[in-house]
C-alpha cells in the first residue's frame, strides 16, 4: 500500500533537481546530478558521458561569462513516444550574448578559451536551444534521449 | 579536496594517476606537484594515467595537454594513457584538439611508447 502511494506521488509530480552554480566546485555537483539523472533515464555510458560533459561546459560558461558568475541548472526526466531522456536548463542573470550565431561557431571566444563551450556541447546532445540577447539573461536547454 | 596525488616511480619513469571528479583547483595543484616531481627525480619519461577519469571536459583536456607540454619542456618524454572509450568519443565530438599528444591504451603500452620516444630522441642527437 505504501509503495503504491509513493509511486502515485512520483508519477503526479516529476522531480526537478536544481543546482545553483556560483563556484567551480559546483561543477562537480552539476556533473554528479547529470550522471545520476542520465543513469535513471537509462542512457548508455557514451550518452551519459556526452550529457555530463555538455553540462560541464555549459556550467563553466556561466562561471566565465555570467553576471556575478552565477546561474542555475534545472534537471528533469522527460519522456516522448516511449523514450526517456534528460532535460537540463542552464540560466543566468545576464549580461546576455550579443551575437548568438558567432557564439555557436567553433573557436569563437571572448575570453581566450578554446571557444568550444556552446558549439561543442551542442554537438554532444540531441536537442539544444538557446535564448539570449545583449543585456538580458541567457537560457540554454539541452536534452539527451535514450537510444 | 583530495590533497594526495599518486605519483609512482618506475625506473626513470613517473606514473601519475588522475582520479575521480577533479575540480579546477585540484587540477592546478597536480600541475605544480608533477612538474616539481619531474625536476626533482630527473625522470626521463612521464605517463599521465587518466583511466580513472569518467568525464574530461574542455578545461580538463586543456590542462592535460598543458601538463604534457610542461613535462616535455623539462626534458622528459610524456604520454597520456588509459583514456576511456566514452571519453575519447566525447572529446572528438566536442572538438578538443588532442591529436598532437602521444597516447597509449594503458600504462604498459605507455612504457613501451616512452621507450620508443627516448630511442628516437637518441637517434636524433
């Protein structure tokens, strides 16, 4: 009886895991949460590694570029047509990306890095969307589906 | 944070094992410790074992490449060994340039690789 109650509660209210990103040690938490969620969604080892790496890049982007080096990652399980996956949303409070197309180009960097953060993480996931403009918050959403 | 850095000495070769989930400051400390150790022991070869790393993002990949560069500057041959298959697939797709590094499947093959690199060096001299 207890089990049934728990199951119902879980099904009715999908859990969202929130990780605040403010220091480099938070990136460890970002990777651990993504790994656990990817495992729960039934992703294979390679897909798990790709998702975790993409999240690590996006988390580092927040530390490097965002206002006060702060942001948040929200992770949840998603399902479509019998397939499960993991959706992760990275949000910061600005300052926004002036040229999103350029930021999605390999090797483009305003901070002397390799410039692989956005284009590289885009290649590692199945779905990638970015909403940003100069002076406003940036939100990046990634999804990795079970094969 | 884990302070200890397992560095093993095998003859003239140093073997350092990177393990677990490294944060940035740990990675920086590894750079310092390893380069000091190479200088202190006059090691002619260094193997960086990354088989314990389940995730290598572009930052950590760049640090590994930088460590190899530092060790070579000190006059020691350097190779990266034990990259996990899932990590290799991910790094190539991410686009991190790693092709210029000497790599081997495991520490044993890494030792053989270092021997070849040393021999090639001697011939060049």
